[in-house]
C-alpha cells in the first residue's frame, strides 16, 4: 500500500481520508484545525503539523480544500506540500474545485518540483465521500492516472478521464454552473408558486416527479419547502457562489456568454451580503421570495 498524505479534513476530506484508511494505505493527515483529525488518528492515521510534514516521503498527496487561496497555501507556502520533499515522481492529486487558471499554474509548479499532477475534482456529497461513492473528474496524463489507480479506487466508484490536466476542472466548473442555474430556477419557480397560492409541498412533489426534475432540483426544492437551510448543510451558499464565480471567470476567458449563470451568481451574492453564506445553498429561495416586480 502507498504512503498517502491527505490535506484538508472538511466534510468531504474527512470522508475521503477514512476511505484511504479502510483501503489500508499508510495515512498522514494535516488540517488547518487539527482537532478535526481526532477520529482519524484513533483509526490509525498520523497527524502532521503542516502540509510539508505530511507530504514528506509521501507516494501521493491528496488535497481537498475550499478555494484557490487555500490550495495555494497548502501547496506553495513555506510549510506547504512542495516544501516537504515528497518522493520524486509522487502523485499530486488535487480534488478541490478551483479556478481553471489556478489549476494550470499549480500543475506547472508541481511538475517543476518533479511530481505528477492529477486534476481530479469530485462530484458527490459528504455521505458519498465517506462511502467511497464519489465520481472523480480527472484531467491527467494516462500513465499518471494509471499509477494513481489504487488510491482513486478507494475514493470513488467512478473515474471519468476527460483528457490532459485542466479538463477535469473545466467539466466541474461547467456542471456546477449548470447546477447554480437549476437552483436559481427552482427558487424562482417555488416563489412564484407560493405567490400564486399553490400548495408548496404538492408543488415540490410534482416538480420532483416531472420533466424539470434532476438530483439537484429534487434535493434543493425539498429543502426550500422545509426551510431547514441551517441544518445538515451539504453544500453552502458560499461554496456554490465560489464555484459559480470561477465558472463565469472561465466562460469569460473562453469568450462565451453565460447570462443565466450571472443571474444565479447575483442571488448567491445577495445571500453572502445578508450574512447567510454559511447556510445551505437552498437558502437562495429567500432571495427569490424577497423580490418584487419592478
């Protein structure tokens, strides 16, 4: 089994780390808040004081953090991964959802340090991470992907290889932009149904079994009706806003119009301005409810 460093132990990273332990990899973990590693240490992981320490002599480094700034700190800071001397040719598996521009820059930094970079963002919620049922969206050289097989198999039930580094992130940003548009559409539809006097529960049931249904739509319309945005947060408004902004930045780079995505971003920005960024993304219904015809 491989010696694996897992950096980032949030809701997704903790589940992924658990899967690596179950696959009997030698696991070293690091996190900005070390107390989150307690249950993993009880199961056999070793806690490192920094990403550099975790990555020392590692065969592979897996990172799952929130955004570009966190990723840059993990990899390039004075106590970051590249300062820790992973083994030559070690696999650098970045699973975070990041901007396309940063992924390409980071891949260059990693390659210059003698490591093999895999662009591998994921789809799936925290329960899927804990059960090894994620889908990995990979951009990597075929030989590097093959070498990473035993590690990726512990994390995911499906690996989709889109091509070279950057293509995995391109897909992830595109599909998350589509998700943001779907959620905005659900919020506006439900707000309109409520104003029209329709029963909200019946409306949600009809949508969930109709032509407009998708996993994203069904999950969010149920939570919009329940109003439980502050409990069991699966994907926060802040993270959805970040992904949407990165996707629109990517669209601008490619000179593709994304008007619907811009509208979705506007609603998410309103949530953050109102101090509700930590709520589940379904809270965007409150923005739709507050709107009045001009």
